C-alpha cells in the first residue's frame, strides 16, 4: 500500500477503534443522543486534521477532544434546560437487552443516574464521568478539562459525594424490573387505578417531560393517590389526543410494549407506528413497589427509541 494511503487509513482506524468510547463519554455528559453524535462527528473532523505521527496516544487525544467539545456544548444547553417548560429528562438511549454489561456500566447510563448527573455543574459532570465511569487518570482528566490535577481531584471528590447522596441505593435485576414494568404499563393503559395503587409506594414521585405540551404536568407529583389518578387521567387528557392526531392510529388507540433503554426495561406507548410516551420506573429495595416514575413524552426525544440509528454499542473496552 502506498505511504499516502497508509497515512489516510491509520487515522480512520484509530478513530473507529475509539468511536464507541467517545460516544459513551459524550452521551453520559450530555444525556442527549443527538448531541453526543454531534460531538463524535466534530471530534472526527478535528482528528482528521491532525498529523497522527505527532500523537503518542490516540485514545487519550480523542477523549480529550470529545470531553472538551461535550463540556462546551453542555454549558450552552444547560441554560436552555433551566428554562424548559416542565421537567427536563434525558433522551432515552436504546440498548441491547441480550448484551450483559457490568453493573457499573449499566448503572452509569440508567435514567436514575443521568437525572442525578444533571444536578452537577458541567465541569463536575465531565470529571465524574471520566474518572468514575471510565477510570481515566487524574493526570489525563486534568489535561482534558484544562485544570490542575489537585483541582481535578477536588472536583472528583465533590461530584462523587454529591452523586452518592442522591443515587438510588438499590438496582433490581433486569427480569424483575421487566415484570413490574409490564404490570405497571398494563394498569396505566387499562385505567386500572386499583392495580396501579397496588404497585405504587406511598411516597412515589412522577416526572413528566412533555416539553410544555398541554395537559402535561410541569412539576413533579408525589403520593400514591395523586400519581395513580395522574397516570390514568393523564393518558386520557394528554397521550390519547396525541394518538388521534397520528395518521397511523386515527381511532386513537394506544398500545404498550417493553423496550430496552438505558440499560434496562421501559414501557413504550405508541399510537399506530408513532411513539407518544416512554415510561421508566424505579423500585424500592424489596423490588415490589414503584418509587420513581420518569415519563418522556417529548416526541423529539422518542424518535431513536422506535427507529434507532446505527451506532456503536454502549459498552466499550478501554485499551
């Protein structure tokens, strides 16, 4: 192979070998599939302009580029999220239920964890993801975020303490979560209030990301009775009208199915071929009662759940 061709192939190979890692870092920082993919694309554009012979460690170099791009983007979007109409929830990421990930990797991309990461400052979040999830050295992280190593250690400690206080302390197995999710979805769509109340913890809380759509609650709702009524009436007042507008479901019929997102099962509500809602639940330590409910009804965040674009697997192996 001519020397020029080799020079062109090697940068591409180095990038492709690390693409999954770059997407995994960017998604955990941004909680947005589209934004993460944009970061990966921009990282490639920058990498393609670099002389690879001057880069000692392509992986560290690419992660540094992607982390800085994700940090800059997070700072820009965070202000918009603060003025979002109603709760802002992460964009669901389709995952493979048949692929067993480590508990730590699955937890780091769960809806519960991403919601907690939203409460960190942008810099704390980048440091936490690079250190706690991907186990990069403090030296590498310091270069990536342009801070001193002592400052990075302090950021990591603060972020770790913050997350530890707020993260769920129990994660039931995949099979149990799927069973409860199926029962929850059937009771919600069937307007079975008693069935719902039998599943809800007394202090259950629901967050509904509807992007300001009429009928979607703009503040979290707590308490089993309130949440039960909200789920039943909310489907009729909020999701059912969306179904009647769907060309593929003119009769307004809603159906439910189980999909795998963010490392676990979720309930997908569709009208014909169109997704109108995604429900993710959190369980108590006994795995019997639902304590947290996250509902994503913003259509812009549901496109990839039904028609996921081709992308690298979520789990990556670092060199």
